[in-house]
């Protein structure tokens, strides 16, 4: 847990907080009857936690896309993100600026989703229009394929790829000649490009608060095509703290914990409430771990790959199955070789499946939790 400011008032976060989170997968060590010793991340009871980079940025305010407040700065912080996790107060007890509402007043959490979607879409549209004025006059923009190339080149800073543009053009209806698009077409294109290149998951936080469950059900109904996962960050924090103090045995993402030490009355009551109102009630436990896994494995379509020798599982320092890496879905054995080291890719001979000892060619497509040895010249 990062040592950053946590407070119930707007703009507690000003500068982005960079940290490390972990996605959870089934480790392969038990298949080989060994105990892994990770170089990065950790393993608990057969659950491997693989590190990912996280960035916590301040919430936006209305008009951020027009530069209001520190809007331009906050939006610029989002450029390097591969996916967004939008944390929404599902209790409806805070206003659009994050201030606690007076007792008895409630706000529709859907407003937060609609607002952020609109601000992000306007942000993309503003950047797109600056470029559009220059290259829409270029005769090369007359075809969709050329548009994909030009847009990807112009938006490389936002991590937009040609395939992202092709996906937008394939999934939506536009005139064949982009140069003839209307203002509405350009806004629609920008919005869809944002959705494809920066996919978003909604963290419905404070699910255990009054009205949380009811508001969550309504949100799922209002946004049927959006990934929305209920969570209780306070519960996860409490469980992590209790684990750190050696009071309980808890594996992040699990739906229960085991008491290890004698608890005070207050501690016992607090943990019992978490178990009853969160862990036993929701299939994802506190939801925090599920949100990270959903973002990486479902939204971004990554797979976890273990470097593992066909005859030995230890590295030169004696660590067993020390590494696990995340690669895009569809990666091949050759892609993995290049990922490990450029020389491995250039001198690739074959890969060997550590489980079956079968030789694999460079075009062999990898699956989640594959374990491979790369053989080079």
C-alpha cells in the first residue's frame, strides 16, 4: 500500500502518484512440485502476483477539456495510460467536486460517468481537430487506410496504433472519403477512438454504504455495455493493514480471511462487518483485486508468460521460476524472445514448452500461463 494522502475532500491528489499494483494468476509452481521465488511481485498459496504500473491522478472538474482549473495538466497526465479505472462513489453521497453532500441529499452516480466520458471525448476531439486542420487537406487522407496511418502517426503520444483506427472504422459507419466528414462525424470518430485506445472500467466504490447496492444495480442497467465492478477500498485497506500487523491471514482478492492473533473487540467487530457486508455478499470480495485483473486481462487482453527451462526451473542465482511477464494476447514465441532480449529474437532457433518438452516454432501463438525456454544460436 503506497504512502500517499487519503482524505475525504476534493483534490487531495494534485500531482500524480506513481505506484505498483499486482494482477493475480494461478502460479505454475505446483504443477512442477516446486515453490517459486519471484524476483518481482510475490506468491501466496499458489497465487502469483505480477507487478503492473499504476498512476493515481486527480479527479477532473467540468470544463477540464477546455483548460478550466488544472484541466490541461490533469488530462496530459493520462496520455501514457493504457487503460482507465474510473473510481465512482456509488453511495451517491458526494457532489461533482467530491465534497460530501448534506445529510439526506443524494446524487446519481451515473452523472459522474457521463461527465468523465464527455470530458475525455472532448479532450480527444480537441487534439484530433488540431491535427485534422492540417492533414484533412492532404490528398492522401482520401482513403481509410491512409487515415489510419496519418492518425496513428499524429497521435503516437497517446499510444494510438493503426489497428485502433481500423477498429473504429470497422465498427462504425462513416463516409468512405474521410475528407467529407461532418463535424458530428469527427466528434463521433474522436469519441470512439478514445474508447478503443483508452478502455475504461468503473470501480463502483463504497458498495457497502447505504444505497450502494441499489445504485450499483441501477448503474449496471443504465450502462449495460460498460465494465462495472463493485468494490470497497476501505475494506481492502483494513484487510491489508490487519495482514501487515499479522492479525489475519488474507490473500488479496479472496472472499475470506483467517484470524491469526487475538483481536480486540473493536477489531473483531470491524472485521466481522467486512466479512458479512462485503466478502460474503459480493462474488469479487472487496473488488479491488478483481478490478486490476479485469483491466489487464479483459480490457487490455494481456496474457502471463513464464520463462522456464525445459530441464531446470532455476536461474543463475538459484531462484525458482523467478519471472512472470505480461504480453499482449496473440504474442508468438518469437515475440516473447524479443521481449526478453533483442539478441534472443535475432538468434531465435526454437522455443521449448517446459511442461510438454515440445519444440515450438517462432510463429507459435502463446496462451496464458505458458512456460517457455528460448533456444538461440
